[in-house]
C-alpha cells in the first residue's frame, strides 16, 4: 500500500468523531468498555481484514518463486515457501512433461486458430512463442498456458473484417497493431488495479456470449468440411445462408476427410470426459474400452486423447497425400507458407488508414474477454491447489504477453481452457512449463512449417470445431429459464445480437442489459410484511399467512441495501401497509422495519427514514428500526438519524426481540436499547481505528521497507478524536445531519495537512 489517501483520512476522521456513550455498570465491566485494551492482543481474526504490503518482487514473480522452486528441490523449503506452494508441490519432472505435451498440442491448434482469424498459418506460431515467454516471467497462475484461442481468434477476425482489411499483408499488420493495443489496455487496467473487473461480468452474459461465439466459429469452418469455396463474410447469418444455398457444391473427398477427423476428435473427447469406471462400464460403447484409470492401456489411450489434435493433423496430412497419389486434387491445401522464421516488426506498419474507434472498441472488448477467460480457467486450478494469484498482476502479464506477440507479427492471445487443463493434468507446477512449450513452438517454426503447405484445411477445421463445441452450454439456458426469466431474456438478447451482428456487439449489449437489470433489482427490492412464527422468527406473510400479526404494529422487512434507488419505495410501502391494516379496523401505533437484510444506508436512505418517521409521528405513530447491523448503526448515527427519530417518538434496536418488547408495552427496553446502539457504534469505530493503525502501509524491496507513510497518521486521528470530544456536548446529537458531516469533513481536512515524514 502507498501513502494514506485523502478519502481514507476523511473516512477515519468521521469514524473517530463518534462520542463514547455513557456505560451502565454492567457494560463497564464488559471487555468492550476497556477502550484500546479490547484489541491489545490483536486476535487472529484481525489478519482477515489486514491489507497486504506491496512488494517490488510482485512485479516480477520469478524473483520470489524461482528461489523457492530451487529450495524445494534441494529439500530445504521454508515455511513461507510451503505456504506459497499450497497443495501444488514444485516438480521439474511435471513441468517438463506437461510443457512438452502442451507444446505438441499447441502447434496444430495455433495453425488452426490462425485460419479462423483469417491470417496466414505461420501467424499462429508467431502469436504463441513470445506470449509463452512473457507470461512465464510475469504471470502468477502457475498452470495457465497462454496463446491463441478460438474465442480470441474469432474476435480478431471479426475486428479485422470491420476494419476492412482483407489481404494478408494488411491483416497481419492490423492483427499486430490490435495485439499492441490490447496489451497496452491490459497494462493500463492492471496499473489502475482494475482486476476486480472479473466480478462485474455477469455469468449469464458470458455463457450466452460464449455460446454465440461457438456457433459462429462452427459455422465459419463448415466450408472447409464441405469443400465449398467461399470468401469471408461479415455476419454469421450471411455465412449460414451462403452455405445453405450452395450445398450442391459439396466435394465428397473433402467431406469424408473432414467429418471423419471431426468424429475422431469428438469421440476421444467424449471418452475422456465419460466419468469414473462405474459410468464407463454402463456405457454401451465405452465399456469395450479401458475403464481402469490405473491401467497402462487407459493411460495410453488418455495420452492419445490429449494429443488428438496432433494425431488429427498427421492423419489429415497422410490422407491428403493418399488423395494426391490417387489423382484426387479437389481437397484444398494450405499452400505456400512463409518459412523465414521469426521476425520483429513494427505493429501496424504498412497500414495506410483505419477506423481508430473501431480498433479501440474491439481491443477493449478483447482485453476484458481475454482477462476473464484466463482468470476463469486459471482461478479454478489455483483454488483447487490452494495457492494465491493476483488478478491485477494477471492483467499486467497478459498485457506484456500481447505486446511481445505484437512485435513478432502475432495477434491477441490469452489463457487457453483446453491447454491449461492438459497442463495441470500432466503435472505442471510452475510457469517453467510455459518455457518448455515455447521451445516446442520454436522447433516447430523451423522444422514443421516447410511441410505445412501440403496440409489440407479440412484437417484443421475439425480442431477448431471441437474447441468451439466445448464452449456451447445449452444447459445454462435451461437453468436460466427455470430459475430467472429475466436472466434468460438477457442471455437470449446477448446470443441473438451476437449472431445478428458480431460477438463484440453482443457482449456489449449483454453487459448493458445486465447492468440495467442490476439497477432495476436495486430499485425494486423485495419488500414484505412479516409475522411472528411459533419459534419467534419472522417470516413473509405471503408465504406464511398464519404468522402472528401484532394488533397495534406493522412489521416490515426489506431485502436490500437502503439507497437512493429504493428509499422512496420503502417509504411508500410502509405507509401503504399501515393504510391497508387500518382499513381492517386495526389501530396502528408502531411501524417496525426489520433491517437484518440491510447492510448499508446512504444519505438518501437516511432522509427517507426521517421523512417516514415524521409522517408517522403526524398520525400518532412511531417508527422502530430493529436488527441493526454495526455499519448501518454507525452510518445512521453519523447522519443524526437516532436523534431525529427520538424527537419523533421512534427507536433504534439491535434485535427484533427488543422491538417486540416495546410494542407490547415494556418501555424500559427503550433506554437499554439506546445504550446498546451507542455501544455498537463505538465498537465499530474502535475496530476500524485499530485495524487502520495495524494495516501494513509499506512498500518492500526484499525484506526491507523502502517506504512507509508517516508514523503519526494514527496519532493525527487520535487528535481529531480528542478535538471532537472537547467540542461535542451530549446535546450535540440534536445537530442536523448536514452540519455534523461538514464539521467532520473539516477536521479530516486538517489532519491531511500534517506533513509526512519517513518512518525510522
């Protein structure tokens, strides 16, 4: 962490403005009244809330994990090394085997994905080598394998089409420029600590987006399986219509070759994911194949399934050779391939003009999608192995990887689902596996490219289609239809727009609709009249119509944070509930709001509560807020709501039982509850102050702090506390909310002006 910001000081200064409440003898004897002594021992739970110190080595992770890797193999690993490793113990043997296996898998995939992007085949290899090297130096997810993927290749191809780049030279230049911009955007987001973006993309939208991408990819490759000559089309429906209207042009030799290889790939994939031995034995087909996972035959077949893309390419090459030997020349071959090896280029060199806005929007979409794809698959394996990774560092790593690929005539890349899964399965324990895969790609560039010219496109298309089918999940649409019709509509809108225009527009539309849906849900929370059950709990009377209703009270519950989006709804609902009860002849004296589901209140919410209390008071009724959480109580206290409610006959309670006692005439509970609320507010302020003082605000290089904020920051807050205590009398609770917040802000600004000095 760096220096304390103005916002942090403002927040802490307001926290410290809470005056200590008078304590009853019982409370004076409790641990909570001991002031700072409550946290003298700093219990272990405080570690959950402490931030982490920023270390320079985090920018270059091998500085930290490579020495630990060596110590682990020398049998002298430290406790810190073991903690960093988690359950995934470093293994050079696993890294070597996994790296070579994934490298063999990557070579044919990269060639196929380059075709999907509408780029020359060698571009796929160029986009694989440098990103592997860069990610191994800057990545933090130890099992991720970056490189070309079907999704990023599709987005690249559509972006180049929208930029109206159609010849090979301009598409290569445009792809490298796109990779450069994607890399720069990733680095910018990483530096701004925007790793939290992963939480803002709806799961439903991503599922619909991936499904549409899978359909688009499969459709685009059907021409290679059918042997139909067709130029690239801008939209999915154009491609589908052209194929449907030219089925008479299907070439039988290509059809047989392509569909046979696709059946081979899908069969092996289905066998690999068939489940345990019991399920395999019950399957009508897999029962005749090895079912014991420990047997040599099973492991051999599993290896064949993992390397099925390599085998498919070899079979396709030999099949095409047999066709040529038999005089069949209708199968389209890759043709001449640039075999001069790796070259360094200036991204975008040779482009005369292009639409900068289209480029930027496409790059931003690819940045977010690439990051989500990497964290989705990598985070899963990191969680299973119980080691930590940094989302912000992942953004930096992906950015540097894409820039490295851009200067070597590559195109945007990200972490691969399939290759990462294979990497983990073969025992990869560190990013050294990426280095091994990079070596395989390096050899492929100089040894395999010369013979690629005789490879048929119908041998590459099945590899692409197999990967595309894997991202189509129809079950998610069924679940959404059953569980949430609104989410289903968002998914269908995303899916339809992706097919009608492009997946980029579909993702943007889906994101916009999901944000609007979230705002609608916030503005229309679940509001319920509740009744008391026999076990003294309170339930929605719509679900439990026999729940007890109090004769002189209406008890309500709101299941959301109280903010400007829904404050008016709560106020109107409460007044309407009172009117409905009064029409039945009941004389309502109390309105109780159960706030157990409310975790935050903003100023608009505070104002709505005051207006509601005043309206009820004008009709001889009282407002009671029950089940208040600590942060909500503190916010209400700072805004002056308790004092206002007290003037209007209202009350604040820490439990619903106390509110029931007040309703039933036990007025002595009111005084005790006021003390409990004040004590709760004091506890929240004290805990926040102590945790703030204990936070590790240091920047480390190695084990030595090279920068620390001024050591008197906590003392400055204490001075603010003393100043407020001196200036605040007990009657100051009657001060208006605006005046109190203004005074607290001024005092916070004073504390900011204290000069910072190095800590010794």
